[in-house]
C-alpha cells in the first residue's frame, strides 16, 4: 500500500514519530563496521542546572552531522549523552530554593543537603535529556552518563590518589580567587571583568633617614597596612640610589625595603609599586621572587578588616578605606585623588566582587604533566581547527600554572584526604576510608570537606564514559579510544580541552582526540550576546515548534565556520523552511512521476555505471554532476567544511537537479530509455547527501519513495563515474543561454506566460548543440520561435535585444508581448510604496529620542536601510522613465 504523500511540507506530522522509531529500533547504537573503522565523539556535557540554549543546539547539530555522516559510511559510531554535576551552579540554585523556606545547608547538614541536591538534579537532568531528544540528537541513550555516577566517581577518586602518590598533586598555600557570596575558591572561568569608575589615590612614602620621598598610586589604600616593600625599576635613574634603602609605611610608621624588579613598568603611573603579596596576584609573585612575607593579610575573605589592621580591625573595607584616607590626609601623606576606570573581578555566579586571598588548597602540577602534551603536539598527534587557535594553545600549554582543584562546597566529588582531628595534620590520601578509621580510630579522623573542581571530573569525561578502568579497560575503551573528534566552544579551549589532554597523555600516553574542532559563539542578528536580561534569548524548542528541527539545524550551521562567531536570525530559519518545502515538492514530483522505487540502491548504482554510455546528453550530465557533488560533499565532510558543502549541495539540488534536469525529464520521459533509473538514483543520492543536515525530512521522504527502507540504515553514496567535462561544458552553455534569456525577460517586464522569439547566430562548433536542444530551450526559456543562423550571416538588429554567451550571439524580440500600460501602473504602485517606506525611516531617523537612546549599530542599520531604499526607488523611477 502506497503511503500518502502530502502536497506540502508539514514537519509536525512526522518529526516526533521518526525520532521515536529511531529509538525503538535502536538506530543510535553502534553497528558493526563494514569499513573496519570506528568513529567516536565525546559530547561536552551540559550543566545539569541549565535548560538547553542555542549554543547547545549548535553543538548537538555539528556533532550530529558528523555522526550521521559516519553512520551512513558504516563506520562503527558512538555518541554518548551525559550531563555535568556543575558544582557551583547546582549547589547555588538549591541553596536559593531552600532559602525561600528559611532553610540553610548548614542547618540541614551535609548528608541531608546532598539528598535535596540529588532530588533537584534528577528533575533537571531529565529535562535536559528530554530537550536533547526534541532537538534531534541521535545519541546512544542506552549509555547515558552523569559525572557523579558511581563508576565515574570511582575513576575520579582513583586518579586523585594516583596523582598524589606520583607527587603530581599537592596541598599548599597560594593566592587564589575567592567568592565571598559562594564562600569558595573559584577558577578563572568563573570570573568576569567589569569596567568601573574608581579613584586613584596618590600617597607619599617617605624614605628613611632622608628628605626624599616616593609617591605610590593605588586604587586600594586600605591594603597599604599589609605592604611588605615598594619596588622600582633597576634602570630608572631617579631611584637607582634608593634601592635597598627603606621607606616609612604610612600610618603604621614601620620601615619596609625598597627593592628593584624589571617587571615594574617605567611609564606606569608614578613608576613605583607598593608590594602587598597577600592582596594582589602580581604582588604575590613578586613577593615569592624577593622572599617577602606572603601571608600578612589585613582583609579577610568576606571583605572585612582583620585584627592585623590596627585600629581599623573588623571594619568593612569601604568604611576602612574612608577612615584610612582621612588619616593619610591628616598626616600629609595623601597628595591627591583622581577619577580612574579599571577592570574589577566579579564572580560570574553570584556577581559579587572577587577577593584574591592566600589559602591552603589542593593543586595539580600542570606544568609537569604538560610535557607529554607538548611532545604530542609537536608530533602533530592532534590538530586544532581552525589552526589560528594553535597560538592560543601554545601560549597556555607552554606557560601553565599549577591548577587549584579544591572547592569549599558540598556538592561534588569529596576529596579523599584524611586529617588528624586535633592538629589537622594530613594522615592519608586513600579511597579506603575504613582502613583509615581502623588505623587511627574514627573519632580521631576527619575527612577533607572540600570537593574537587568540576573541571577535574570533566577532564576524565572522554574515557570515563567509555567504562575505562585503571587496570583493565573495558571493551568500549579498547574499541573507540582515542576519540576521532572533540567538538566544543572555542572559549573553553584553555579550561576544558587542555585539562583533558593533561589527564589522558598522563594515563594513556596518547592524545584523547585526534581533531579538536572549535566553533564560535552565537549572537543575535545585530551581533549582541544572547541573554535573558537583554530580551534576545531564544529557546531552540520554541523555534522547532514554530518551524521544524531541520530548518533550525540549517540556520545554525549555514554560514557557521570554525572558530568564528555567527549572528543568528529566526528569519533564516523561516527561509530554510521554504527550501525544505521545495525539497519536499521535488521529491513528491519524482514520486508522482515514477511511483515507489523498488530497486535496491546498490543495484541502481551498478546499473548507472554499466549503462552510462547509452544515456542521453542531459542524463549523462546529471550523473556527471552527481558524481562531482558526491565527491565534493564527501571531501567537505572529511575536512569539516560543513557550511561550504551545504552551499554547493543547495545549488546542485535547486539549480541543476530541480530547475534543469527535472524540466528536461518532463520533456523527454516518454522517449528516454533510462530516464526513470537516472531520476530514481539521483533523488535517492540527494536525500542521502542531505541526511546529516536535515535528518527528519530526508528520512520521511526516503521512506515514502522506497517502501520498507529507512535512510538512517542506508549507505553513503559513492558513484565512481568519470566526470564528462565535454558534456558539462555544453550543458553549461545551455544553462547560460537560458539564464540570459530569463534575465532579459525579467528586465523587459515580459509576463511569465508570454513567449518571445529568439535568433541564435552561432559557429559551426555550436550548431548541433543548439539544434539538438531546441525543445529544451523553448521550454525552459519560454521561447515561441527559434532561428539558428550562421555566424557570417547578417540580420536586421533594430529593436532586438543583443547578448553573447561564449561564441553564441543571442537576439531577443520581447516588444510584441509587453503590456506597457499595465507595467506602468505596476511600477507607479511600487514607487509609491517605496516612498512611504522611506518616509517612515525618515520619521525614525529624525526622532531625537531614538538617536539619543538607540545603540550606534542600530542607528547605522536604519541609515543603511534608507540608502538601500533610495537606490531601489531610483531604479524604479528609471524603469518607468524608459517606458514613456
């Protein structure tokens, strides 16, 4: 029984059903390879706290294109879904939820609080996975993972202990970023920079036993209470004689040394730096370099002055600053105060100001582990796409600082370290908690309360999800490691990608992935970052509901090149939906012309190769072009040129196959010997080439024209027919002739239904080409009468439109079929509409409030619209004038 074939593209009628069928038939699970190759991509796990956004949709689309392509090639493919526990974000959300009930995590206790977090996680992880399914992702859901799963957690613990035993993990005091609101150390990726208005304070430090003085410029005068030195440049002649003398620290009246360091910028403010190691990262490094005291702090983690702050102890920082400034003024140490703009660090989670503090934390010796990564990089064991990111990668991998991996939270992988409850001496680092209790007594031992940085567990993701075990890796790991591709955002190259490389070179001595494909960020249609606060945030599920999953996929990928940001517009989704409707109609025409295709695709392919020489010219041409587009799309897929492949595939589908070959087929189907087979093979191949991009509509169309078949289980086309360049050249000439005549008809306002006469003056080389294709030229160019004359023959060219294609001269007479009065009326209406549009733009651009409040780029867009509208108006006026 034939399936009903709707007249128009209606994705809501089939997208969900198709996905359910794929799941039911286990189409996303690895199939035995026919090529002897495997293909594996580790999904960057989305945070369990989030709903999926367009960035996730882009990631899933790009990876799904790769997976579906290799699945059709019959490589054994693996794509494992999963989510990240997102320690800071998850704990913060749950704490806020509990706060509404006047409950704190401390009042609940660690065990009960974590129960609440797990309840919340189960709800939101299900939500994310549901959205991933709606967005089309062909992930193998039977292997779903979570970073706190038992197996993955055991790996995390094992790696921590093993690295500790190798002296690659240590616990030490160091300067770190601290979020007072979250009450934890955070990494650089959780820090945002915000430019703020501030004040620059100029303070005099008198040189001991001298009339000289040094002037310091600082935005934080309250930190001077913890100054350990002042620094000058060794080549600065003004201060050369003062080096190794002392200055008197204002307010405290104690002496601190003047030191020299070539990192002091001679043209920076007053050319003198106050060194406060406990309150500034740069000062901390200088303090270590010059053996200064590093832990003398006057500000605590919560922005309050410590007991070391003398009379200012226990004041908040703002109050202390005001009091210190007044005291400096009274003592004649304050010279002046100037307005100043500078970047301030804020916690991206809580939006509180970051304090840099010295704290005892756990660290990984990243610089030591990086040696293996550097060796692999130099040997080109992995490549980065686009290659311009090699410079960023090198800047980081050659200059890695030790990685702080401990966080003062409860949600996450608790550090397996045990201390003496009285002295806090570290006793053991082990996964065997019972042995520690037995050895020291449970009442005498306390486990480290901190958890590991989420990037630590995420760094293990590519092989943990393959069921890797320390001593005996399981089958998945043996078969699929290393991954063929890691596809992710370019902005986490230094945070996630490098950490994975560190871990897996350490444990496998080979790269965890052969290719690192970095995509850019999606922005709105005017280039702004998408966010709910700006009101330009777009829910991908809403777009799918309004249009389709396939049209959204195209809008995300087309124009998206590696490493570059892309502006996203829903208008593009709408335009691609129109194309999908055209593809639907193309396939429907094939179906109504030849019915269901019962011949097996591989048999059709053999038939094409066997009988190619007996095909007509336009049949040879479409097969030659099809061979080219298969080869081109395949090469582009292998080289990750997804947008470029789409552009050429679109042109082939719309222009060559639909607008030319199908029209020729209509004319020749009754006399063609092989037309049905060529048309069948062509449409099946086109649907296969499109499938990685638009899986739903291609699956639906494929199943309608080939009963009892599914596209997802078919094979990638590979047509080994030698391209016929002579035929392609001849058809291109016909193409150009038809395009020229169509353009002439449009420019001279010939109605689509009216036919015109044409004269072709040709050389002997092209006589046969034109004569053999008169029927096609008449049909596609809407010609009534065609005269073909020799190149040497003269004709009366008066009132004829003349054009040249190669050596073929074309003469068109459109004048007899033009309704001048109707055309004048149409042009006058368009002119009036264009004038009204320009008046509306003028009203907006003359509005002072709009010009004052609108962003500069928005005003520029409106001005560009006006210029374009004025150009179009002038063209319309010129056309109308030519008719008078």
